C-alpha cells in the first residue's frame, strides 16, 4: 500500500474526494475561539448545514470532539463528496504531534470503513501555518505518519480475507482559509518536506511490521539474511553475510551456541553505510534477529508461543532504519548488525550448564537457554566494535520482565552513558514512542557473576530487565551504549491508534528521528 500525499488541494466537483475530514476541538465546538476583539470567531468547518448537523449531534452528546473521536455524516447532495467526517482534536494550546498523529490515524480508520479512495483533509489555519510549538513541517510529518500507519492492514495467508482493507490512494491537505500569496510558496515547501519525511518514516515502519508478521517457517535466518542483502543492494550499501562456518571461525560462540539446535543455521548480517567518510564517529545499530524462539531446552510454555515470530522485532527495526538511511542519505556513518538464529530444542541444542566462549573471549555459563537474545547480541556488539563502531544502540525483544514493569506501553532502556540515552529518549518523544530508563545498579551487575565462567547469562527474576540489559552492556567495551528492550512494544494484542495488532515496527521512527538528517 502506498498513499500519495499532496498539499493545497481544493474541492473539485468534477473530481471530488470520496470523503472530507475536518478537525474539531472542544473549545471550537463550545463557542469558538475568541478573536483579537474578544468575541468568539467561528469559521465554518466544512459546510454550514453539515456543521449545524454536527452541532446537533454534539448537543445530544453523540459527538463530544474528544481526541480521536469521529462523526461520519452523509452529505445527501449538499456537498460534492459523499461523506464528511469530523475528527476530535486536542485544544490548540495543548496540541502535540502525538495528538495530530492520533487524529490522522482515526481519520484513516474512518476512511477505511467508508471504502474511500480519495481523501481531502481540511487544515485549521493554525495547522497550515504551524503553531508556536508545532512547525508546519512537523504537522505535515505527523499527519502523514498517522494516515499511513492507521490505514495499515496486516497481510495474511487466508484464502478468503473478509477484513476491510484500506483503499486510500490519495490524501490531499488543504488549508481551511486561503493562504496569502506572499506566504503560499514557503508554506507549501514546508508541507511538502514534512509529507516526504512522514511517508519515508511510515513506509519503513510498515516494512518492519510486514517482516515481523512473517511466520517462523518462512523467515528463517538464511531468508532474513537474503532480505537484508536485497535491501542493502537496492540502496547501494555494502552487505556482508557471515554464515555459520565463518561465524565459528571468528569465535562467535554466542551466535553459534544459540543457533546450533536448529536445522536452520545462524547468520551474522552486517550492512555498512558511509555517509560521511571524513568523520571518525560511526554508529553501531544492533538488532536481535531470533526468527523463532521456543526457549530451547528451557522450553517456553505453549500458550502464546506463536507470538515468538516477533522475536526478531529488533532486527526488523534495524532493517526499517536501513530503509530510512537509503531514502534520506544522512551525513553520518553506521554499521547495521543483525545476529540471527532460531532457538530450538534438539540433540544438538546448547544446554543449561554449558559454557560458551563469546567472540570477545568472555566465557559465559548458561543457566537458562531461553535467555538467548543477550548471547547473540553480545557477539553482535563485538562485530560492530570490530567494524569501527564508536557508539552503540541495541534493539531487542529481550525480557518478559520489562512487560511486567511497563506492559505494552513503553520500551525499557538501559545505558552506560546518560547523555546518549537522553538523546534517544528525545528522539522517541518526537516519534511518539515511549521509552522509560531502567536503573543499571551495580547490585544488578553482580547477579551475573558465575562460579564456572566469567559471567552467567541470567540472575534473579527481581530486576531482571536491568540485569539482562547489563549483560549486553558488558560487551560494549567502554563505548557509549544504549539498550532498548521492546519485548512489550514490538507486538500488540489489539489495535491502538496508529499502532496495530501484531508486529508494530516500534523504534524505527525513533531511530530515524535520532539519526536521519532533518532535511529528509
């Protein structure tokens, strides 16, 4: 699905949109916004008669203009379009890009129900020009992301899929008032830039969602490596696929240990991007790529195990970021590293009590084979460091413990560098993806001490999300590092605004906001 977004559309009776959307806030609904003279100024939203009908619904509390609330009205020939939709929006003084993204997602879902192909989105004047806190480019990006991600429908293997899929092919943004000629070109340029950035980011998220939703029988490590190689080559990026023989020769004991129980051997994927060869800084972005996780010998419980197709959500986020880099060409350097394996029980599988030697020489006692993600990520960090990475971020569906703490509402974070963590969190706020820092207390690190080896791969279940993150951090070799635990946010049980049931593609846009140049 690809939606064409444009700015400056107008109603054309010969080619009218199927549906027109207007944003309505409670202050506007309850008497209008005072003008400079102190008297309420109420501009028509869409059409006088239809606006009156909307107010009548409001008087009966059938429409309250609550954020994300929609009211669909047939026009009955009063207007060129078949339907108009009023969408609740937070008041102007408290409006954020999150509110815009939510409103656009609500509009997209309404358009999907109406089987709309062409959509016109009317913009209040304060959105067209930007508010004191939201620039026009930011508004355009947020709305475009909301429309695109809200319209997403998961692809299935059903012979007959009766779910209603989005038919939206075109969305036009139009100011509700005429923009003065002197400002029109500058405003249009801002909107076009925001539309482009929003489309790039949203399509990267949908790509990550599609990967995450693939069955484990389809997306085995070799297939994930093939997809990564295809993606890299489509943008002219260098890509190295390290197979099990080469991984063993390089001493990747964590990756080999986790993957050897499966008939599908592991891979280490390395994609290189040099956007600023003269800069010594190089980002290492590492994503956990366990294509299916049974828990291995420490077998998981059966109920819910089908969701373990999402255990490569970190890898999907990294490949989504590769797409953003390919489209925006930021002036920075990066290594995208994906250790991918399938964690299966068999006569070859690694066992509790085994000792693995990691790529950097650290020995690890295995106390739980279901704590496998941290093992492959450890080798992933070492791979990135040997490739010249100076800053490290890993993304992983790592622990159930983070879900106990944060549910499916926020991603947990552990770091050895507060400055870098705050940069990541600032980017997440721009993207509307919550991150909550977890404490890296030394008491948690001591939980990983082992009698049999340098470390063990698990500790107490108390503080387990921090403990797991700190295991990975032990392989950062003093480089600034942030770990993002997306175990609760990579997969949802039900739709939530612009996020959908199934794979979410979480952290793609956060990392894009952090690393893609603003000109994108």
